[in-house]
C-alpha cells in the first residue's frame, strides 16, 4: 500500500474514528464529550469526500460534506447549550456525578 | 394532470413553524390570556390535514408513486409515506391540543408549539425522502428538534440529563449512518435510492462493503428505533419529557426512525433474507427485554416507555416475517400495529399526563408519577381512568380492542407457509403479549379497586381541552378494534410499498 493522497485520507478517517471512540470511552466531562463527538463527525465528513472522489463523483461527496458541517454545528450548539444548563443546575460537568436516572 | 400536492404536507407545517414562534413571542410579551401560538399551530395542522386528504386521493386514484424534485431535494410519496404522515398528523394534532394547559406558564412555552410543528413537518418529509443523503438530513433534523423537546424543562436536572443522554447516543448513531452512506457512495457514485437499488441488484461484486454499510445502518438508525442493546436513552427521555412529547416520541418518532432504517436498508438489495433474520432476532430481543424491564418499574411513564420497546418488537417481527417469506401479510400486520401503537401509546401517555398534571403539577409538585399514586383514581377522574384502562388493555392485546387485531394479523402471518422457526416466534410473541398483561392489569386494578390515595384526594380537576384527545383516541381504538378493515386503505399500500422497496 503506497502512500497516495487517497490512502492518506483513508488512514486519517480511521485514525479520527479510533481517537473518537477511545475518547468516548474515557471521557466523563460533558464539554469534552461534545469535542469527541465533533471528532467523530469530522471523520464521517472526510469519509464522504473520499467516497465522492473514489467513485468519480466528487461534487456530490463535497456538497454532502458541507451539509453535514452545518447539521453538525447545530448539534454542537444544542449540546453545549444543554451542558451550560447542566452546569448551572448541578454545579458540575462530570457525568458520573449528575447521573440520577437508572433502571 | 393535477399538480403534485404532497410536498405541501411538508411545506405547510415547516413554513408556519417560525410564524408560530413569532406569534407566541408577541403573546408572551403582551401577556395575552388566549394562546395564539397554539391556535395558529392547530390551524396549520388543519390545512395539512386537507392537503393530506387531497394527496391521498391523488395517490389512490393514480395507483403509483408520486415523485417530486426541487434542486437537490428528491421526494416520493408511496404507501409507507402516507402511513407515516397519517400517524404524525393524527397524534400531532392531539398533542398540540393536549399541551395547552399542560405547558402553560412554563419557560419557553412559545418555542414548544413551533418545535412541535417543525418536527411534524420534518417527519412527514422523512417518510417521503428518496435520496440517501436527504434521508440523513431529515433524520438529523428530527433528532435535533427532539433533543430540544426532551430537555424542555430546562430548570430540572433530570430532564437535562435525559436530553444529554439522548443527544450523545443519537449523535453517535448518526455518525455511523454517515459512514454507511459514504460506503454506498464510494461503491456506486450516486445517492439516489432508485439508482442504488438498481445497481445493487445487478452487481454481484462488493458484497462485503454493502453488508458493512447495512450493519452500520442497522446500528446507527437502531439507536433511534431503540433496538435492545442501544435503547438506554429511551426510558429516560420518555419519562422526563413533557407528556405531549412523550406521546409523540413513543408513538411517532421511533417509528419514523424505523421507516428511515427500512428505506436505507432496502437500497442495498440482495440481502433481504438476512436482513429479515436480523429484524426477527432484534424483534424477539426487544419484546422480551421490554416486557421484562416494564415489569420492574414503579414509575408509570417509565413503564410505558419500556412497553414501547416490546411493541417495536412486534412490529419488527411482522416486517421480518415478510422479508423472510415474501408474503405481504406480515408487513401489513406490522403497518397496522404501527398505526395502532401510535393510538394506544399516545392515549396512554396523554391519560397519564392528564392525571400527572391534575395530581402533581397543578399542586406544584414536580416528581414522576408512581403507580401507587393512582390508587382509586377512577372515583375522582372517571374519564381519565376509563381511557387509560382502554389504552392499557389494548396495549396488552385484549380482544375487542385495536391492539389485539394488529397483533393477531402478525401472529397469523407467522403461521403462513408453515416454517417452524416463524411459527415458534409467533408463539413467543403471543406468550409475550400475555406476559405484558402482568404489568398492565395491576395498574387497571389500582385505578378501580383500591382505596382513594391522599394524592388523588388533593388533586385538581382535568381541563376540557385535555379530555378531548383522550375521548377521541379511545373512540378510535374501540372503533378500529370492532372494524379493523377501516385501516386497510392505509396499511395495504404501505405493505406493498415495503415489498416493492425490497424488490419482491
């Protein structure tokens, strides 16, 4: 496997996914969870661009990627707004300490 | 040739939603007593109903899928779209009506109706999407609006926690769906579902990539549909949201996720038997686990949330049977049960919400309603208790009610073609249905045969606008139970659309 640009992009998609999922497992801070989710979505965006390029339809992949950027920003805004409210009500961002709903 | 009407079912609620917010904002600012935002939302829904009726007429007259394209938006209306639209409108109208007194005076009341209207338009759009990426955009828009509605009580930390949990799990799911979409795009170079379907059916190569994409779709959308290992957000979100939203989430939103999953899976072709087996396995798991967990709950809304899991199980079994043996009967039963579950679970959440409003919220107590709180409630609230009992008994599948008819169709479909595995599953489903009575019946007993509890004695009265949805939905459950053929006009095209999607 030679290091072409496509391979490098593929490698970074896999790396970002690995970092993201590892981060989800170890993170307990709500803000950091939002950052980790962003990492995962960035991997998906690169995957879309890559898929558009390899299948000979780069415009489609790129326009999809741009749309995902917008949608993903909305999700991040909502998540951060919720995190702010959680910090105000519970006084902490640690998910282990705010968790009350079980069973 | 008449102009295509069905896109207006999406455009009207989505277009009116910002207006509803503006009107609500003005109403809050000027301190009107009359709820203008709610009235405007109801008007918009009436208009949408009219469009729905007209375009359903167009659809049945033409006997063909209606296409529509605008720039990058590709929509088609088939039987499944109309079934979903009927469910969304049916429950949404009552949810708007019900929520009037329920959320009056809460912070952000004016945003509530706008969001509710928007999510309804989005879900109708999701049912019509005919492009894999469009489908994802509708799905994500639905998810974002439902996060906000779940975390509506932003001053309560339990509600925030439920919203956050829902957001994180759903967001991971949608990333997985995107990865699946990029696999499909990389393979075929198009996102149009019809083209992908045609290409996937002819090309023998690339089976592994498609199987992986299918697995990603199942896990990604499965978070929203609450497939069993991925369900943990559901009981929290359903129990912490305002009751109107709990009804919408349980009755329509998870079903919309299921429709999205079926549409995405159906494009991949060639694997329909194995997808069928997967749906059957998840169906069995959901049924059993949902019932088992519901048995252990003491909070009513949590119990109803777990019972949603088991009802999704019956629906999956129906769909799986059709994919397995190619007969439309299972899918028709599943479509029927989708609609009935919307009625039954919607009514159950509305009735519990009305009681919760009268017993707790009106007296300034903010805690979940426990089963014990309802002891003897039938004496003081005969209407709410009667409608809640109808909903619970229908959910448990007692004969003359709607829930029995659709479950029966699914069981019968399992026995067609005499495959031992399918028959076993149908028996297992029937066994689960009996098991579920073990938690519905004690609640009915509690309502009617116990001494009146202190909470009930101190309870306030239930407003009329909350009682209207209860009566209407209960009447629909009884009517459909007595004349199940009423629904054939919606369920038959839906089953045919389902078979058509999977190329049978």
